């Protein structure tokens, strides 16, 4: 959770600089967490670890991709933890 809780660049320039080499640890982590959230046990464990607080903070990131991945995690968690009958 260290990468997710790390301070984020506050400007679009900072976002661009963070991804200048084609990698972005936060994006990679969020995408991977989204994959994990497709599994109920993983989604439950992440909720128990308090991921919701970190996701709420990241939802206002200036990075549109981070916002998209955060939304994906939240949607998957809701679908898996509280499936519709």
C-alpha cells in the first residue's frame, strides 16, 4: 500500500514527468489491484486493510488514468463484495 499512499504529483507536468520513462508504479499497482478485486477474497482483504481511504484520496488525482483505475477498483469491489441477486 506504500505506492498507493505516496504523495502524488499535483500538476499535470508532474504527472507527465512521473511517467516519462513509460512506467508509473502507481498506475501499475492500481491496475493490478483492479485485477485482484475480481476475486471476492482479495476484494474483502483489501477492504479490511482500509483501501477505501486511499482510493478516496486518489480519486481526485490530476492523472486521468489513475482516476480511471480507482473507479475500476471501486466498481469491481462493489460487484464482488455485494453481488446483485
